[in-house]
């Protein structure tokens, strides 16, 4: 294997004395269940899948890899498209938008589930590497062994995932079949980000659009004419739609359902404990400013994995704006993001859509357009948006719930 010991060039170099914030020293110890516990005062990093909401916390290993900890900490938050490793077994990878050049530190190819690593490659360091890149990687099962085509490729172990990471690891595993998805890595215990986070998806592989609702292998969504919105289902990934019924006035909207950690595998829908079904929500509105409506959609589980779908006409929310998009928080509360005369806004209802309270968005530029709410399974909320009427959503900001 080619050596990666020696940063080359000067464009992306980060040195050990460049630390803006000094993370606390972390002491790690295994529990009987195999999980890792940590001191409660530790500064951590957090991994969040943006398209499905699972998250995990990683404790920095300052005693083992202080230079790598500082360099990665200073580069956060980062968001972009992550993928499953090709040669390394059970490994997830996020390539950093700007390369960080670091020499080996606490480097090894012998890893355990929960280990978090960093590596930097220069062009020609391995087969197929034509330009430099740096990545953060995590390992979620015992078969993991960081490798390239030529063989084992040591990584700098600088953090360890702590606590209950089962949902995050399960989602990591599904990337083997489902492909790339969006990931955010941010800080816990350090200064909060007061600027939007850039979302790096140069090839448009995992856009931050409103989440799709899948029922029995079919998509459930809102389709619209110039003036009316209808609830519709598609059995061919959105190529053709069959209208189920009218929801109300508008020319845009979407359907959303809570994506809890305990979501039922069957039909990809969370189900109530009494087996009586689940409530989804649909929003309808206009691409130009207008009243925003909300409709309740009922999904009743059936033995054939194709739930019965019921709905009611949309009622007015009292919100006025353009391009409304809805999501559902883990507890079932609907949240709507939209563009108003004041900028992008988010509103949440704690009483089934009867009343709405505005949520503060600390970092939202005036030119932000087409907002989409992005909830996480641990109750956080982000808003993705575009910088203009056209083009992908390339920015992300946290919303105060």
C-alpha cells in the first residue's frame, strides 16, 4: 500500500495548532451489551441521515488522535452525499467537501463496530484515485476492515460511536442496496452554527426533496393541475399516477408520515399499537403566494401489505405563502415549511392542525426559496432550501422547535 504519511501542498493543510475549539478528553469503556459509555461532559460529534432521520453520537478520542480530532472538529458541520464502501465490508463513508491533509495518527485497519475513522488520499495512492480526497468513515459490524483495491488501508481512529446506535447502523446497512443518501455531521458541545450549512451533492444523486411516502411498494403523493390538488398513487416510481380523490385548491403539495425509529417494516409505515392504522398529512398550496391547506390522510394496514387509503378535503391553516412542504415530527406533529413575504418560515401544530405556532429559523438568507422541513428521529428539525427559484436545495439550517 502507498504511504499517506506526509501532507503535500498547502491548499487544504490543517495543522495540530489550528484548533479553534479544544474538545474535552474522553474516556471510553465498554458495557456488557457491547456499547460504549462516556463521560457526560465530553464534546461529541453527531451523524444524521437527512433522508430518513436516524442519528448516532460519536465521542472524540482526544487522547489517541488529538491532531485528527481538532482538524475534523474545526471542519464541522459538513453535509453531503454519503455512500457504502466497496472493499471494506460494513463501512459508511462521507467524502469531505474540502480535503484535509493529515499524516497517520492512531492509524490501523483493525477496527470494531462503532469506530470512526479519517483518511486522506493523494492522487495515485490507490487504484482509481485520480484526485485527492479526505473522508470520514464509520464501521457498523464485525466484518469491517478498511481497504482499497490493493488491500488493507489504515485509517486514523479519532472517535467512537456511543449509546444506542442500532437504528443508525441498520440504515447504514441498507445503503448496500438502496445506494447513496444525505448525511450531516455536526458538533455537540461546541459553538452552534449561525450560518447555513452547505449541502454537497454535485452530481444530484441525493437531492433534499420532500420525503416520499411508500405504501406496499407504491408511492403516495399530491399531484396537481393549475388550480386543484389531488391525492394520487404510483406503482412505477412516479412515472405514472392514478388519482384517488381531490384535496383542495392549489398547484403544489406533498404527503408526509412520521418516520419513527420503531416504524413498521411492513408497508414502510409506522403503525399504531392497536393496529388501527396511522395518520398521514398532506399539504396543498400554490407555487405563487396563496393560502395553505392541510388534509388528514388515513392509512389502514391490510393483510396484502397494501393499506386502504382514506382522506378528507383540505382545510385552511391560516398560513399564507408559496411552495408549502410538509413533514411529520416523530411524535406525530405536522410541520410545514413555506416561503412568505418575510422569507422562509416553518410552523408546527401540536393539536392535529387546528392551531399553528411559528418556529424560529436563526440562519436563513433573504434569497432562500422552496424550503423543505427535514425532521430527525431524535426530535430535531432542519430546513433545506435553494438559493433561487430553480436548481437543487444546496443549503441546510437548523430550526428551533
